[in-house]
C-alpha cells in the first residue's frame, strides 16, 4: 500500500520465481495466485498484454488450488483493478462475472467483483446498473468488509470502500453521494497512506469536469497530484489524470 510499482516488481520477481517451482500442493497454488495478482497490479491495465496475462495466470493458479475464496478473490481483485483504472473493461467484466458465478457468499472477492463491474458500467454510461451494483456492494461490505486497522492490498476496510465509491459516484455525476463517500474515507484513512488522499482529491477534480467546468477540474486534480511526492505516484493515479484531462 505504500510501495511503488517498480519496487513491488523487484521484490516479487524473486518470490514468484521460487514459488512457481514449488507449486505441488493446493496451499502453494493459493500463495502463488495471490502473489501473481499483486504482481499484475504493478502493470497499467491499459497495457493489457502484461497486466491481463498475469491476472489470467493468477486465476489459473487459483483454480489449481481448489480454494473457492481464492478463486473468487483473484478474479474480483482483477476486476476492481481494471475497472477502477477504466482499462480493459471487457476483461474487467469477464473477471467480475466469473467471480460472481463461482460463489454467491459474501466475501472480499465478491465485493471487489461487484465494484469492478460497477465501474465498468459507469464508464460505458449504464448508470442504473452501476448504482444497483454499488447498493449490492455496500450490503456485501457489511457482511465481509475488513477491519479498519488493516492496511493491505488484500484488504478492503471502510476507508477503501469509500475510495471505490467516491470514484464510482464521481464518474456517474452523483455529486452528493461522491462527496459523502470522500468525507467518510478521509475521516478513516491512515495518515501513512497519503496516496489515497490524493485519489480522493482527484475524484473531486473529475466531479468538476463532469459538472462542465473542465478547466477548473483539470487544474484541481493536477494540483492534488503535484502535491504528492513523485516517488509516491502510482500508475493508477496517472491513468486517473488521463481520464480527467480527456
């Protein structure tokens, strides 16, 4: 949650090389699937060949594990990563649909899948579907959300749900709901994760653009991004800036 993509790639590359030689038990396939999913996240979703290839390998590894929660989580995490970035939307929907079909039990994987699918719907203009998925996602969170003290890419505490919902509602032009989600997330966001505060600020810039004031929205978002030290910038933030300036 605090490291940049390049650092994560370097740290995971060795682990993945070792673990892929030891995948002879369901438990090891589970570990490999989760690490592959995290590794995939270090590539921009717009570079479909690399990110999606790793997500597919992660899903295959999860299937080898036979663990339902892992199978759902890997696909759900891929769906929200791509949906939030607004990249490879058909692939995001595919992973989301697969996750939702594997199990209907409340879980973090199902939660991620619902919001990945919701973001994809919002981007293509299907507002009714996006809002319905948001409502279902909030119900699932009430049953399966992470504790607020968890700061991990594998967790979805309440503040992170707020980040998902903030961008979703900004994309839909639902200003009141977007601001509510942003305010909730800010109150609970750990001070050690300034990058996510930048996400929330940039969502406000997107809201201004959606409201018709493109110049002010772009300036607001760029100011927020510039205030974050460059070493803490992420691929997702850069893709969000591209969406705002389009």
